[in-house]
């Protein structure tokens, strides 16, 4: 991965110092073990001589955040703006996995991230680790997350790759890379980004089934069992809105959940309020959700929204033959109407 990191730094430096972008969005190492976090680099920082900030950029198997979530803020129209002079658009450079890129394309179709103002650095993806899976595996082995000193990947581009967790005591734990991957990565159908401004060399993992296998198993369950599963997940929700904030295509300036006129739902953690919030939010993601699992990773309570978001993606593809992939021309199903559109979802829910 060293070559990938070096290439990202080189491109970031060229874009920032060459005046091609006003801000560059990538990843840096986090302050906690086995994690990375977003790094936003304004061009003025490098212009002021703080070029070392670019050296903080990294790329590893914990670069999970969907960086597209930052884009809408850069292209908002200023409210109550009186000047008739054209607004100068911000130019943004961004590191993009395939899932990030799919979100960027979805945002561009809905005019929240103009294509001409976003320079994408595409990175082929071998999948990212699920810290929760690693933590669970460590506890099963009798160790705590705080015992971690560092990690080391072995054959990260191979099916039999492993991750070695080195502990402060000098001991090491070795886990199968495939078993520690996020479900979103194991199931990802589009691991190779397409149509980026720059595409870095590298290998992408083999495509998965999109999680449709487990969705079909869920659909076969009796209605009572499906409802019990949904209720059980909703009971965990504390209404912190982390899922909403982490989602790149949950960009409404005023959320329906916070409207007071007309008021849709209460702000409590009552089960009915939590259910309505999640049901409506998930429906709003029809034709937008790219299955990145940002909502699940952000949830402090571990509410597993993936079964429901995957179900929505599957239904949208089945009913409308649409997936939010890399095409910038195909119109999202919720933005158009065709006389031949099925209405079974209304009459036969």
C-alpha cells in the first residue's frame, strides 16, 4: 500500500499547490487503534507553507469513511444572498473508493456535487476491516482492544490473506483477512471505481452478491419473525442521528424528523418514533443508497440497518431496474416517471 499512499500524496500536492482545487479530502491515521479518519486540507494551508499536512495523508484497510458526505456543504447556496454576481464554486479533490464514487455520482445527479468541480482520485479496493469483528475476536481470545500496539497485513491482496494484531505484551493474534472484512465489503458488487479523474493502479477484490442472498432468506421468514427482528433493532435506537449524519445522500437541510409545522414524529426514543424515523429515512434512500454501511458503522448502539437498506436497494433494482452505480446519465427512479412503471408496490405492498 506504500505506493498507493505515495501516489495519493503526489496528486494531492499537485492539485493543491497548482491551484486546481481549493480543498483536498482524504484519510489520515486516527488517534485510536485500527482506525483512520477524514483529513480535509484547504489549499490556503499549503499556500501558507504548511505543506507537511499533506504528509499526513494515508491509505490502509481502515479507510472506511465515505468521504462523499462532505461534498454537499461545499456547494450549498448561501441563504438570503443579495448579490447577483455568480457564486465562485469550490473545487474539491477527493480520494474515492468505489462506494464513495457511487455516492459522488448520486450527489451529482441531484445537483449537490457538480461534476466539473470535483476531481476524484479512484483507488481499487480490496475491502476494509470491521473493527467490531476484530474486537469480538480479540475478546474471544481473552484480550482487550486497549492491548493493541499495531497491526500488520500479510498477503493483503490474496484470498488467504491475514491480519496480525501485535499486542503491547509482545504477543500476536492472527486472523483471516476475509473473516474480518466489513459485510459491505464482502458483499460489494462494484469494488473497482469507474470514471474517476485519476485511477491509481492496484487490484480490487472479486465482486460479491450485494447481500441479496441473505435478503432473500429474510424475505422467506414469516411476517411475525421479520417484524420481531425489525422491532428488536429499533429498540436499541437512542435517536442520536449518527446514521443520518454519516450518510452521504441524507443531505436535506431540514430533516422531516425535525419539522414542527407540520410535525411528523416526536423526538423521543419511544419505539414508535424510532420506527417511523428509520422507515421514512430508509425510504428516502431509494435509488440513492450505495450500500456503504456508513450508517451502521456510525451507530454507537450497533443498530443493524443493513438488512433494511439492502432490502430497499434490492426492491428498487427489481421494480425499477435501477442501481446507483457509476453512470452519470441514467436518471434515478424517484426523479422521473414512466407510464410503464410498475404500481404493484402501491397496490400489493
